[in-house]
């Protein structure tokens, strides 16, 4: 969910754009060692040729228009491709590529090791994140090799694309049974496309395989142990990696914490109250700026404007530019605008709702605001098909979803009573209801991880109760709480000196705080 694990459109703390890298032709061409060239002690290791592969470091720049590559280049990063087995049960079979970037430590005398990053999704690109993470770490960053990893099938790694007409499998069930049936058919079609276009990859798109890939990256970098910083879905990936490879982690920071018992295809269940709270906070902000946005002078009037948009979309799709926006999409647009607690994000959402309100009032909007245009392209075109394809493939491949549509319809009806806008999104059916069963059972997450957890009390994606649950599960961990912010992703993103200092202190010393840390967000 940065744009994050349970977010509909992954919020990423970085500004990187996604790209794709095709399959390499052969394992030898990618730098894997033949068995005869391996050390004798490694010959018994079925993954030895991956663990001992030679990495070819190169420029991250892929042409004059590669903004992410330019940023990496300016930060001194270099990039490489790591070969991993598609199927870890058949390590001598087909291989895929995992793209990584690295900014090397400059304080060699006090070097800690490699810090691997994951900024969420699932399906979010991370290879472009080392520059801003290095900046957020301040002087501590000089002691780490900071490594961005595009997980398998993401970004510059071997791609998985189901050729969807959307970047997201999530929709609102709408206002009646007919709307729910439309979404059920839409979801089944998404699943069918994945079987058609990526059926050979789907069984291997899982968090457990991503964790195995991380351990190959660790070995290929020559590291005995790695440190880890994971946001949102990246927190769950960190839980899985440390459970599968408990002796190979050093310092672990999980920001935007997902409780493992909440993770799965219905990850949005239970986020309604946090999103309603965030919506009300935004509405108060917009009401104080009615002269700018014209949505109403009180919080109640702004919220009524949002409801008016949804009611109009249910009667007839709204015309926004080249798009037709219906009752299934409007709540998703609002959710997408509620992951960041700052004036810039609030202003984007206010402009977007203003455009939607104009369309609801019968005025065709030919040119939507930049934020709304971007989210509409994500939701209603195939421009970001690969993102949604990978996100859904991992969620469905990790945990089985109920297959009976009546389960979802029952939950939608119950949730609609509590929150008619967000309930039908959080409880709705999705493509996982039509997916093949996962090949593996979910990881049993260990109960003794000494990690630093970070979460805002009003996080609309990875809600605070998940962080509290993980803190109880891991008595040896510590929790850094940002109070009073409806914010998803804190360290290096929100701008809390208190939270950032707690994380950097741990990364610098390896010692967790003596007790949990509480930080106050400044008033809006």
C-alpha cells in the first residue's frame, strides 16, 4: 500500500517512473556461473550459481528522457540485474531478472552494510528510491550501501502484464445489486486476461518468492546479513523475509505496518473508519479555503458535495475529459486522494472534487486538473496495466480469497450501512475471487522480531491498529507513533523530525529505543 500495500494506487515516497526490462536470453549471458566454476563448498547448494553470480554494474540512465535514471546518476548510483529462478522448486530451470540500484557507503571506516528498500504496492517500483532515502538518513546514510530493488515482475525487472484496461483491480460495488454484478463480471475478466497473457508467471508472483529473491540479492552483493527499510506492503515483505531467513537480517524498519493476519486479497477491509476520518480532515481544510475551491464553507457542506458527486455518477456517468466516471470509480478516486496529510495533496484532491462536482452539475469538464487526469488515466486506461497486474497477482498468489460472490455481497450490504462511500470499496469482490489457488501456504510470521515499527495514528491505508497488533506480537520491537496525522508513510516523507530521528538513531547504533516513541504532528 505509498500509494501503498493496501492503497489502490501505490503512493511512493520517491518520484521514480516505472519502466520494464525484457527477459535475458540465457543464464550464462546474465553472469551466472556454471557448476564447474563454483567453489567446492557451494556445489551442494542448489542456489549456488545465483548466490555467487557476477554482477555487472552499469549506468542507471536509459536515455535522455529517463528522469529516474538521471536522478540516480546524479546521486552516484549504479545499477545491475540479478538473475533468480522463476521457480525455486526448479532452480536449474527458467530464470528471471531482478533490477537493483545501489549508492555505496562513503564512510567505509564505519560501514554497517547494505540497506535494502521496498516502498510498497505490492507492485511498486523501488529502484529509484535510494537518492531520497539517502537524503532522509542524513549522516547515517554514508555508512550504508543503499539498495533499491524492483521486485520480480516490477518496473525494470522481468515484466508481468495482463493487458488490463485499468491499473487497479479495485472498484466500488456501487449502490445496488446490479452494480455489484457489473463489478463481479469486470473482476472475472481481469482474472481471465491474466491467465491468457501471463499464465506462466502467475504461480510464481508471490511474497515468498520475492523474499527468496531478496536473499539472492543479499548473497550476490556479498553480504552475510542485510538491513531493511520497508513501507506499507514492504512491511509485510519484511515480516516474511525475516521469518524465512531469520539469521540474515540486521536492522529492520517497517513503516506503515501491516499485521500479517490482515494481509491478503481483501486487504482494504477495515480501512473505512480511517478513510472517513481522513476525508473529514480534508473537508475541514477545504472548507477553510472555500474562496479557492468553492466546495462549501463548512465541513458538512464539503462532505455533502462529495456525496452529490457519487449520487450523480450513479444516475449517469460523469464526463471528465475523454473519460466517463461512474459510481464504481468515484469512491476509488476519493480514496486515492487520501493517503498524504499535507497541503499539496489536499489541494490536489480539492481541485479534483471541484472538477467532479462541475460534471455532476451537468457541466462537461474537458480538461481535468493534473492530479485528477493522472488518476483517471490510472483507473480507466491500460497505461498502468502492469502495476495492477502485478499487485493483484501477488495478493491472489499469497492468500486464497473467497470464491462465492454472495460472501462479498453480504459484506458490501453490511458495510454500506456504516459508510455508503467507502464500505462498498473495502468489502467488494475483486479478481482474486476468480484466481487459481496459491501454490504455497502463507508464511507463519515469527513472534520475536526486534524491529522498529513506524505508523501514524490516522494512516488511511495501513491503519494504526495493525501496527499495535504487530507491536504486541513482537515484544522485542518498538513502535514510533506519529500522532494527529492522517498520513501513510512517515520516515523521510512526512517531515517529522521526531520520527526521523528515532529511525536514524536506530540505523546508526543498531539499538532500539528503550521504550516506544510518541511524536506529535504539527496542527494543520
